[in-house]
C-alpha cells in the first residue's frame, strides 16, 4: 500500500477561487469543492481571512474538504494563523482597549490596519468560532515542523508541541484580553530564521520541538527575496535547508502554492504571468 502524500498550503487571505483552482491542479479537489485527494494529507498553515474577498468562504471550503477527506481515508488539517487570532479577537473584544504603556491598542484598531474585512465578521458564525478555537498552532508531520509564523515566540507557551497548543487553546477559551493580545502579538513576529544566525535558531527550535525542517507561512517570499510576487515560482528554502517558507503572497498577486513534502526542486513551476505588483502591503503591527 502506497503511503499518503502530504501537501501544505500557506496564507490564502480570502482568495477562495484561487485556492480551489490550485487544489484542483494538484489533484486534491474537484471544481465543485469536493475532496479528490483520496488518502493524501493536506495541511493549511493559517491566515484564511482578511485582505481578500471571502475569508469565511475559504474556511467553509476547508471544513468541507476535511469531511470529504476523512470519508475517503485522507486527512485535511489546519493550523491557526495570526489573522485567525485577529478575526476572533475583533469578534470577541472589538474596540475594547488593551492595557498598555505603548499607546492605544485594541483588536478593532489592529483589525482595521491589517486588512480586516467587514464581510468576514458578518459571516462568522458560532460554529466557525468553535471550529477555529479548537485548531492547533503547531504540528509535527514526519520530519517537518509545521507552523504559521516564522518565529520562536511559540516557546513562550511551553516546551513541547502539545503544551503549546493547549496553552493557546486555553487562552482562546478565556475572556483574558491581555493574554489574547499576547497571542496576536507573538504570532505577528517574523524572520527568526533569517540572517547569519538563522540556521542556528532553526536548529535550536527543531531540537526543542522535533523535526528536521521548519515549514511556515506568514512572511511573503517576494519580500524575503526582493522580487515581484508574480515572479515567485515555488517555496523558499533557506537557513541551510532548515526552513521552508511557503507564503507566495497570494493577496499581492503571487501564486497559491500547494507544496508537496518533502520539497525538492522538481516541483518548481513557472508562476503564471500576472498584473504588475500592487502597492506593498502594510506591515502587521502588534
């Protein structure tokens, strides 16, 4: 019996149609949104919402795919991204001020500054909230440590994956506004594996949590490489091969990457030609 293949998808940011097209091309979904991947495994690394037209539609598609995959003997799983925290924080706390020595802060303010979509808030149901708050923030899949944000801040919640996931779930089940804000703040940090010490930092994180390579979204590949989003044709392997970035910047004109693990160069394909690069996105604040 052939072992299932594992695929990962990064930040979708409300672009349901592009996601479905990419999954269909990878043989994982049909054009009507039903699962076509058989016993294969598919992991989403978070940031379904904000900055695009149909974040809740993306969530509904993923939930439907998960049901179809389970029935077929496959698996579709999801990690939380920082924008799911922002969506839920806005829903729960709105403009309530966070106690801070650094000026006015609220989920409402950050939501507006970071691409929050009124349509996502209006379409969010209690069922969506329950599903999202049950998602993990980290997973170890074979030799791959899956995470949304390229940061070591996850270690602030614990020394192993199970403890970290449970600590974040406990916050999201609570009404502790400062702790909710800490989840958002920590998960907006990035670039931990860049620079001359990046490989060492990745090694230390992998030694603590397991795996041989970090796989993350969050930081747009084009920003990392100094190229246009339309020039991205595959994930970005760096830090001596210890890190793999898969956020191709879909919301700024990049492709929707569906990456097979382990990654190798034979997967690289030319990105479809697109429009000129849009204005640079506003950095997330936290």
